[in-house]
C-alpha cells in the first residue's frame, strides 16, 4: 500500500497534465479514447512493475481493480476538465470555484450514459 501511495503521489500531477491535454482533442471521442487507453496503459505498466518487484500478492486482481478505477477516474476528470474545472494554468479557475461547480459536474457526469442512450434511441426512431 505504501508503494502504491508513493507512486500515485509522485505521478498524479503528470497524469493530470496529460489528461488536461486530451480535453482539447477533436472530435471529443478521439480525446476520450486516447485518454482512457494511453493514460491507464502507461500508468498501470509502471504500477505492475513496481508491485512485481515488491512481490505484491494477488497482483493480477489488484491491477484489474486499479485499471477499472482508473478508467472511471480518467473519464470523470476529462468530463470536468472539458467543463472548465480542475484546469491548471492561465485557463484555470480558483479551487473554491471548482469546488462550487463540483456537485453539478458530478450530476452531469452521472447523466452522461442515460442521455447518450436517450439520444441513440431518439435518432433510431427518426431513421425508421
């Protein structure tokens, strides 16, 4: 657990910066695909090596759980970054502004899949 904590503490900003760059890729699906493939793949390759060297038990199961969490995390971070939150640099807002926006961003993230399904079915009916 200490190895995981240290690894994540040392690399969180790096992976956040990469995710922030993917928010501008167009079309948006390409940025999303790139972010959910490249960021976790690179991150978990290093994580796997660290835990292999440390002899972590149940390594396959723990890496699988970590990958699943990372995919969800990357999707959420990309969503809120595309909506202007947790951006660093000139475009960024204050931490307080980001936190005030967070309840609405969480809700909009949770509604992404239902909205996409409704849109998909609505378009199918138009075609028929």
